[in-house]
């Protein structure tokens, strides 16, 4: 049986995945590849197709990145189910897992349907140009930061209990 907390985390993952795919579809329909559309002085929409991973590393290994995303997503789906069975707490950890899973699945869907990851968010200032990214990448980043925070806070709490 899936517990209500786990259902909330699966629901969050589904919402983030839907937002990712919807924004990518809007980008594909309304933007031309390589043409930047200014939104704010530090933000533009710039459609790109990334065949690699973050920062365009591992170009040409899309099949491997897709396989890793599938395995990670399966593990996180199990982890969410397991966390949902915990007697209390674990909300932050479940949320982190849901965000990472949604991001991995969003980019996996792109690799299967477009043979690359659709990116369109471009943050820049003067000579600074952050690599173009998408909602899935943001979810992975926020989820990973939250997961790291959970790990660090858990170690600190364990150390305090031992004292």
C-alpha cells in the first residue's frame, strides 16, 4: 500500500515533470534554435539541444545518460515509497527525491523523444553566460541541494545525540 505522504511526493514529481515537458513544448513551438529572446536584462530564452549532460559534458553518450536516468529514477521511486512508510518526519528527504526523480525523468523523456535534452533558460550578465538549462535541470539542482542538506543535518543530529 502506498502511504499518503508518498503519494504527495509522487504527485510533486508528476507536477514538476508536467511543468518541465510543457515549458519545453512551448520553447520548441515558439523559439528558433540559437536565437535569444530577451526577457530581463539577465535572462533570455535561447533554444538549444544538448546531447550531453550538465554543461554539455559527455556529448555523444546520450544512451548512457538515459540509462543512468532510468536507473536513478527507479531507485528514487523506491526510496519515496520507503520514506512514505517511515513513522514520522522525512518530508524534506522525500521532497528532494521527488525533485531529482522528476528532473531525471524529464530529461530522459527528451532523450527518447528528441534524441537530446531541450534547454531554453539562459542566465547571463555582461561577459558571464551560465549554460542554458531547463525546468528539469533546476529540479535536479534544487533536489540535490536539499538532499545534501538532509545528509549534513542528519550527521549533525547524530553527532549531537552521541554527545
